[in-house]
């Protein structure tokens, strides 16, 4: 039998097969459009003042209610906001807004891109409250927003509001559960490009009891880490340090069994009474947290059998003034950039093993690299000349938050990405769309 | 008998008419002379014979007269009768043709039949064939409503006495007819206008309406050569234009019907005669008998242009009519009996084709059982059913039938999914789509509808016009068809049914078949079903010079069907042509036979290019859009990668563990010394082409994303090559293996068999389990909610997440308010860049101007089909320019805020008016001069008419057709389909020509041998 011809055939076939495979591999490509949605910062309500920390003077922005789509550069690294909410194209950097009522309280919050849902754990609806929920629609069409409130008395009536295009609504929080003390709000837009902010302000008569900007979380989780809770040494003549209050809600149908671990310089421990504590589903529960820690900050890790949302309220007194802040859970730390111009925050890292590489950009344009290493908790205060912190490398399981103090009060913000990269594959015209 | 006959009271005068009948006359004369009941008087007349007829008459001593050649039969008979002495009581005339020989007892039997029946004035014998005297020609005759001569007998019916007896009939043939002379004379004899043919039926009809009876007495027998009708002699009679018997027969048939029927039947009869003449003419044309086709039409034409002839005939008949013409209705065959007769004939042909071996096998078994005498004493155990089910072909088809039924459990209903769009309910919708020049798909398209749409519409005839049912049935029975066609081919390669049946079964469950059914690939299914026939007829591809041109055109016709479904088959054929031409060129270097190779090239080129021409204009458009050479009907969903393709799986459904042994079989066959090697070479070549095809990414059929081409059609041929090679290999190898010691061939064969069996079992198991969850499913919910189809002239931008590979991606298309139907993807236009940008803007949130752009294109709504990411919905909500109008489980709908419509009229002062519009054209009034924009794709056939003048057409900045209107008034917007109609006419001409060339030619009667005729 002649084998030449079959072998020739097989060889040619294998060559064609190889070439076809090669062509196949090289022609596979996809096209995407990538963008960071613009972030939105809270408006400055009457009697308040706001400054937004930015990392570049060229950052484009526009006022929410501008009809034109034109933007202008901010020109400064800390932008005072007169009244309106601002829409900022800050790309990879998350701007931080510092808001305060002169001499009474201060608070910080992240400016964020539109999100699908926001949980606010904080504020109350009793007689002391002056809190407000600010719902901002940065889109060009009217939006419909569902607001679901929970309190110590359970789930409240769902409220649905319409916010006009490029506008915002301010709703007093006491309207959600009048008379109730402990609130947790879920803001869920049905349509539109919506962001919300919560201002928790309390007073008794003419006397201010402090206030804060409450940061939000996007959803309930079974494990939460609140990385930065400030402590205050007992005042002279007092033996105990101030109280912290943990506010927890299990929004589902099943009760949650929660355990609170304290992460501090003195180690990790579960305070008495906070091991396996039952949280009734649908009711906002508060309990005291009185950890015996010597450091100026500590962190907590809450583990639950059911998804929960939580925050810790800490009251700080200084120079005869009293203020409080809501420390909220922080997402797991990843590579990000936070604009901190003028804030000089105390950055707190929490996690079993902390190893974070940081690039610090100063107002003079220089960049300084820094590493933070530790176990359980580590703190670091960037210099006051810092304009932004970029986390360049981080060990898994780390969390971070920051505490800001000023003459007006104390505030907190978590380290989180304000605007997620929206990577969208460019759509094609495809008639298959119309085939079942 | 003879004694009795002599005693009868009748006087019988035989009238013999001759015309060039020397061939038959001696036997006729002898027959007349040998009658058991002697003829009382015989008289003959010769109508201008040029042969020895008159000499024969003279020598037989039969008195005769002569007359001219153009004298008709009836006139000649009358001349004889008039020359006879006065009519006596009970005198009968016996009409004898010169090609009709009565049996010796014929006259006696005829007289016996009429003796006791005084009402009978005309009696005829049973007419048998001249050559085959068991062939029953007639036992009485009638006429059908369409003019056909109706005998009630089957073609070539064998006479076994099944029609014997005396029957009352409308008429009997004049050949051997016994007619009472007084009545003959009273009603005027045979009509002289009917010079030949049908004079018998006419006379019988007249006899009936005169109140008498006609009898067919089958005890009397005559043998008739039907020389004139069978074109055994030239017809010279008056009125026989161009000596064409068929023309005369048809003319006379129409004459008889129109002259004798009730007046109120005439319009219907005229239509019927015209219709059937046209139908028969088409049939004759297809059989390449244009002369006969002309006869059919000319016959009716010559009669209808001279109505006075009919009127005169009707007046004459009215004089002798005693009872209504309707008296004959009992003898006119009803339409259903004609249909039954035709269908029985068809079934008989099919049965003889399908079960041609049945009789021979039974005969052999009978002989075998009688070989041993002892067997005759043993009671026969009849277990027919058990034996029936043990036959390999029955077993094979039964198993495949069960697997197919289980596999199709989700596909029993209106099919949709995968590449298959929803089939319109009726075939008329498909025809409409095929003929129309403008398609409301996306932004509109003027692309030529591919020919496969016409084939599906044509196929729907089988389901009484229900196209949807036809497609469902096609998918249901495809595996059985595929197996049957493969078996047809494999039987030519092996006599062993235990090899050919499993091989054809494997072909029917091959990866390409399973994938084609599951993903809704119409073209691949058609190719799988017909490929064995093509391969069978093209087997002489290498020595094509020996193939007749008619066969070449038959192959071209079959390939036209393939090309109609996918032009990928053209690519395969073209590559085959190039390869074989190069090979021939190399051989030519040695043989230097230019004529041979030139002849081969011509025939091969005809096979490859004629189908391409038949499929114009679609095939011509493909030259401008080359991606069409690599697509098949329906939606362009991606095929498999190169690796899966060379394993015979074109992609879609098969799990990775289901690997077919195609490649292995082809590789092994390459080393065979039998013809399996050549088949394997073709198979490997085809797999190489398939690999190349599967590596190509194309954008076609309304899908602008780059999609992997589907290599199914190529793999279908490769699979068939593997199956054929394997069959030959196994068939030839078996005897060798049985006789030789165990060596590597045994192991290799065992391995091949093992892998094949494993594949067969696994593929069957897969088919009946998860394989049923195919992309094509029945009765799926529609994409578009019904409320979006309420408004007319509506365009909606639909966003939907579509699975692409393993990922989901948002894609878009413009809907006209409803889901797409079958042919829409094939004519869908390419995407418009501006709309694509607007859609992107909707999704990524950058589309501040999206609503304006969409309004410019007449898009009124945006519909995001659920499920879709919430972020996308929020993004659109936030964009501005869109008002959310509904949110249901089907999805979210936004109205584009800027008012828009299909027809936008802008007056000179800038006011926009949205005009009412029809689905395609429009007729409306314009209030002033201005600019009219049609929000459809620009096309030269869009025309706006005002006061009978075409207005100037241009493209606006969006590329839409715009017309400048100079004054107020009524306008008409049309899409001129003249070009499309022209192309279709050309295509029909090409197709019919090819059909005529491909069909076997009919034979004229004069070309048929006497033996075949009777």
C-alpha cells in the first residue's frame, strides 16, 4: 500500500487545522467602554457649612441644578459648598465631604456615584431629633424612590417619593417613625440616578446634643467590620470611659444571633454579654458597648447568623462641647484613592494581619510611599499637607476607616470606593434580541 | 350459438370505413368473414387511401366506394348509409374501423344483448388491445367535465373479466358499434363536424337525449389498434390542423361538451376546459413536448373563436332532443372519481417504487418452502408481524423514531429559538414576504428575500398552507428523512443491511444532525436530508463527461435547492470545481486531450454555476455582501470552535464528552485500499474547509457583532463521507478479517467499532435526556408585549441581554412592535451608526442626546426586556429625554420625549407635523410646501408622487429619505417594487427552464412501441 498520499493528506489537514486555530485565537476580541460615573456630594442645608476634599484642582464639577451638561474645574483642593449638591467627575478618587454646624457638630461622608440601595443606620425620630434624609436625583428624568424605615417597633410603612430631575428632596427623619428612638432606613430607587445622605442632628431645646453625617452601606451582610471607633479617656473625677451604642438590624425574616468582637491594641476579645446575642428580625436593637481598651481607637467585628446592618454611635466631649459620630461598617479594603485635603484624619486599619502599602500625595504634588503593618488594628495619621491617600497594595481581610476631628466636632468616614468603574461591552445591533 | 343467431329477426349491414389501413385490414376482413352470425350485407368506403387498402377490399370482394381523404368518419358512414336501400324493420348498421377486428362471436353477442332490450339502439363490444389482447381498452365510454375521454379503467388494465356484463353507458366506441339504422337516420347520424374522435360520445349523448339507451355488451369482443389516436397513420380529415390528432381530439371533446350540455353549464364548462387545457399544456411543456402543449391551447382557441359553430350544433340537437341533457349526468364521471382515479394511479406508482422487491422476495420464499416435499405436509407457521419487526430497516427506523419522538418532546408546537425565528401561520405570509420589495425589519430593508422562503412556502402545501405546522413536522421527521436518504445511498455501497442500516442510523444521530435540530438550522437539515441524493447522482464527478446533460441539469436543480438555503454549498462546489480542474490540468499535461477536459469543465461549471444563476437576485447580492456565502437561514448565532468542528460538531448543544468518531474513521479509511480511501480524501478535505469556516468571524443577518460562522453544511458532507467510507471499509474488510489470522487490522477494526458503538449509545442517551432541552422550543412566550403592538407605524428600540458565548451582553434592535418572523434575519439591515451610538449612550449613561437621535429616526419607545441589570434601567431613567411609561414582568418601557413619527413634515416656517402613515406606503394631504422625511432606510425605490409627478428625493443628514415638496396638496408615498418583480420573473424563468431541462422528456405516441400501447 502506498502511504505517501494518505500521509500528505493528513499533513495538509493538520497544517490547515493549525492555521485555522491560530486565526481563531487571534480574531477573538471584545470592545468595551469604561467610565467612572460622576459622584454626588450632599447639599449644604441651611445653617450648615460644607467643604469637599479633592485630589486635583482640575477635577470637573457642576452644580446639581445646572441645566447645561457643562462642567468646570474645581480649581481648589478643598471646595466650599455654598448650597447646592455638586456632581463631581472625580474618576478613581473618592472625594470626602466635611459638613458642620459651627461650634456644634461636624461629620464626614463619602461622595458617591448612584447606587442600587443604601442603608442608613443612625438617627432617631423622637423629640430630640433634627435629622434629615437628603435624596438627590442627579439624573435628567424624575426618579421614584422607595424609603423603608425600621425602628425598635419594627418595620414601618413604606414611603415612596418622587424626586424631580437634577434636584433633591429633604425629608425630616422623624416622619418615618414618629416618636421612635432607633432608626434604620433603606433607600431604594425604583428609577433614576439617585444618591442619599443622612444628617443626624440632635438637640434639647436650644441646646445642641451634636450631630453627624451618617455614612451608608449598600447591603446587609453576615460579617461586618467597623474599623474606627474613637474612645475617650474618662473625664477627671470619672472612672468609666464614655459609652458606645451598637445599633443592629436584621432586616430579613429570621432572628439573628450576633457576636461582637473587639479588635484593639490590647488584643481581640468578646465583651461580656456580646457573645451570641439574639437580635429580633425586623426590629432595630441597640445595646451598649463598653470595652475596656486603652487605645484612642478600636474596631469591632460583628458576626451574625443572618445578614444584618449595624453602626456604632460614640459620644465625644471636648472643650465643654459634646458631639457624637456614627461609625459604620467598611467594605474590605482594596486599591483606591481617597481625597483628604484639609482633613488630616486618623486612619485606622483593622484585620487579622494588616499590611497596607500607601502612596501619599501631598499638596505640593509630591508623592510619599508608606507601609502600615500590624495585627488586629493599626493606626496612622497622614500629615496635614496630604491631599490624597492611594492604597496601592493591601492584604486580604483588611478594613479601614478614618476619624476626623475639628473645632466643630468629630466625624467618621469609611475607606470605600465612591465610584465603581463601569465597564460596559459596547452593544451591537442584533436581531436575536427580538427572538424568544 | 350460430344457429340461434341465424334465427334472429335482425338485418345487419356492416359499414367498413378504410383509410390507409392496409396494415390491419386483412385481419379485419377475415374477422368479418368468420362471424358466427353472418353479416347480411357489407359495404365499405375508402377515404383516399394511398396504400393498398382498396386493393385488399377488392380482393376480399367487398363492395366499396371511394371518396376524398379529407372526408371525416361520420360523413363517410353517412354516405354509405345513404347509398343503402330503404330501411327495413329491425335493420342495424355495424360500424367497423379498418383497424378493428371483431372476435368471431362479436356480432352474435351484440344482437343477443339487444334482442330483449328494445330501448337499446346502440351497442358496442368490449374493446381489447390489438397487440396485447389481454389489455382492456374500453367497455363503454364517457367524457369528463374537462374533456378527458373517460373509460373508468386503469392504465394498461388487464382483462380478467372484471368488467364483464351488459352495462348501460353514455356511449360506446364507433369501432364495432351496432346502431339501429332508423334511429341513426332519425337523429342525423354522426356529426359531420366531428371528422374524427369523440363522434361516438356525441352520438351516444344524442341517442340518450332522444330517449333511447346505449349498451356495452362485453360478451362481444373486438380488438382495436386505435391507429389514428396512437399516431400510427396520418390524420388527413378536414379540420385536423397540421395533421395533429391530439389537437383534433381536444377540439372535438370541447365541441361535444359545449354542444350537448345544458346552457347554464356553459360558462363553468368553458372555464374548466380552459383551465385544464392550460394545466395540461404546462405538463406537456415540463415533459418537453411543446407540440402537444400547443395542441391543447390551440384546440380550445380554434373552437372558442368560432362560437357560431357551437350555436348551430346546439340548434340541431334541440330539434331531436326529447328529454333534458341532464339525463346523461349519471354517466358523466364525478370530479371525485377522477381525483380518486388519479390518486390511485399515483399510489400505485409509489408503491411499485417503494416495494419493488416485495414480490420477488415473497416468490423466492414460496419456492424455498416448496423445495422440500415434507414442508408441504407441515402446517405453515405464519408469524408475519414478528418477521416484519425483525427486518433491520424496520428495527432501525423504529428505534430512531422512538428516540426522535422523545428528543422532540419540547418541540411539539410552533417552533422558535436558536437560529430559527417564528414561522408565520400561513404560507401566504411567506409568499408575501418573498414577493414584496420592502421589509419592515429594523429601520427597513430592500434586500432580496432568499429563495428558501419560497421553498418553505411551497412545502407548506403538504400541510394545507400551514407553514408553521410544516416547519414543526420538518424538524420532527428530519432524522427519519435523513436516515432514509442515507440508506438510499449506502445500499449502493453494500448489500449487507446490517451494515447500511446502523450506518444510516449513525448519520441520523450524528453531531451535526443533533446540533442542527437543536439550534434550528434549516439549511443544514435540508442538506443532511438531500446530500445523499446529491452524492449519489454526482458520484461520477471525476468522469463527468459520461453523464448526460439531462442528469447534469438534474444535479444542478438539486443544488439549486441547496444554494437557496445556504450559499456555503456554492463555496464547497466551487472549491470542488477548482480542485478537480487543477487535477485535470495536470492529467492533461500527459494526455493532451483538450476536447475531453474542455467537455468535463463545461459540465462541471454548469453544475456549479447554473444553481447560482437560478438563485438570483439573492446570490448576486451575496457578491456585494460576501458574508452571505457563510451563513444559513435565520439568526446568526455562533458556531463551534475549530477543535469541535474537526470532530464533526458544528456547535450548539453537544456536551464535550460526546465525541463522534468521524475523524478517526476518515483517518483510518485513508489507509484503505478500497474506494473508502477516495471517500476519506473527500471527507478530510471537507473537514479542512469546515475548520477554516469555523475560524472565520462574520457579521450578518441582523447581527452586527462578530459571530463565529456555522460550518454545519460542510460538516454534513464530511459526515456523509465518513459514513460512506466506514461502510465500504467494513463491508470489504469483513471477509478479509474472517479468513486471516489476528493482526493489527483486527484490533483497529475492533477499536473503530467500539468507538462507533459507544458514540451511538451515548448520542441516543443524550438525545432522549438532556438533548431535548434544545434552543429551539415550542410555544415560547414572545419578546414584545402585546400592548406595544397596538399602535401602527411604530418603531421601538429594544434592549436585551443576549447570551454570547458564556457571557451575557446587552444588545439592541429596532422592533416594529412585534417579534421577528422567519425570514426577517435574512433581510435585516446593518446597524445605523447613529442609533448604535444612541444605544450605547443609553447603557453607559453618556447618551444625553440619545432621545433626540432616536426621535430623528422615528423611534417612539425604548423597551428594556427583562431580565436586565437594574443599573441599566436606572441609567436610562437618569438620562433625560425618556419618560418611563410602564414596568411589567416583560420589562420596562420608556417613551422618547421628543415627538416623532414615521412621516415627518417640516413646513417652510419650521413647524413639524407628524403624518399618519400606512405600514409601507402612505396617502395624505400636505398643508403647505416644505420637507417630508420618511424615517426608513434610504432606498432609491422610495417615491413620493404629487399630481402625478415624482418629487425630488435626497438623503438628509441622518441618511433618511427626504422629499422637497413645493406646494400643498395630496401626496402618495410608495415603494416601487418593479425591480423586485423583474428579478423574480427572471428567477422563475430560469427555474422553470432548469426544471424542464432536468425532467425526463415525454414521448410522442408515435414514438411508443406497439407493444407498450397495447
